[in-house]
C-alpha cells in the first residue's frame, strides 16, 4: 500500500515539474497543456482512470504555489498586482468540481486577489503569520520574509501538498472554526490571512454562518494589535438582517477596509461576489 501512495506522490511531483516551465513563461496554460502534463506524469489519461480533471486543477494550484514563492516579483505597490492579473488571465477556468471540493468548500483564492491581500496585510519581517484554511497555499505564496508561517488545513491531501510547497512552515489539520482552542499551544499570530469556507462546517454540514464562525475564531486567536485580512461572503455587512451580528463580531476591532469584489472567482469556476476585509485588532468602530 505504501508503494501505491509513493507512486501517486511521485506522479504528482512529475506533473508539477512539467507545469512549472509554462508558468514561468508568458504563455497561456490551456486545458490541453494541463491534460498533457497529467497524462505524461501518471502514465495514462483521465479516460483510463489514472487521474481526474479535478486533480489536475489541484496540482496546477500546487504548481502555482511553488512558482509564486520562487518568483522574483515583490508585491510592494498596487501596480505590482498587474503581473498577477496577467498570470491569472493565462490560467484555464476550473470547470469541474468534485464531491470533496463541494463538501470541504474548496475555492482557492485567485492569485491576483491574493496579491492585493498580501499588499493590504502590510507584512513585516517579525510577523507571525497564520492561514486557518490554507488550501493549496495560494493566499500565502506571495509572502516574503516573515518570522514564522503556520498553515492549517483540514483536507489531508492538500495538507500533504502544503508540506511539500512550504517546508519551513508549521502545518496542522484542525477545523478552522476551533483554532482559538486547538492552536492554544502555539504562538499567537500577529497577522492572519484567510479565505474561509462560506456555507459548510465540520459536524454541522450545511451552515450559512460557517465563514462567520471562522472569522470569530481567527479574531480571538489574533494578537492584540495584529491585523487580519479576510475574504468573506457578500452578505456579511451592516445590513438590516446582519447588523447586530456584524457589530457584535467586530465590536472590539477596527475595520480599515470592506470592499465588495464581483466576478473575481471566475477562473475558479464560480461567479459569486465577495467582500474583502482589512481588520486591525485595536478598539475602533466597525
């Protein structure tokens, strides 16, 4: 059995190796390029049952995380995001979803949005960084020098890829909604970057307030004076329906920005609108 797992891991590494040169070029990555890399790496096609289209998108994200870390591109100003927009435009649209992706709410942060979030995070060399639902690592792949990086991811397959892509990071596999207690033994973060599941929770199944539970846990875990940059559902705001809950959650912090973003997830197979929050854990007004 261990030989089978090692063979699969080796095939994944080979697929990533084949994809990296195209990511480093200025050429588009079309579905056929992705399929060719997977077929060569796994010794057969998806029709043969050697791999799935969803797995090909997962490995493309893994390759992206590795590529972005090795890129010389530094996100220091909004003008620097242009290169990430161009990269995003070169990627194929993820049109296939698996049951696991839906069950785990696996919609990774687009690379251009991750670049904006990195910029808004105002990352410092002494930051202790946490990503509570790290996925394949696209949200943190553009970070440069920090004191430490902690990646939490519930899905064991993605957690394995994180270990390969971020060898110096601490990796855990807890429910992101419980990190204030499950991560109590590790250093509290000064910076949290997060893109939580929106509508499913561990043990609850369908849960309209899943993202809110994750945000609450993250804010409790964040050091006083720290910063949190988060993608949240479009409905999370001071509307009549949400006002009381919104103001309660953000009562002891300062919301520096709350920006609505439309159609930014098209490459990841969904057209939903989201809200980008920048929150400092200092008393203020939401």
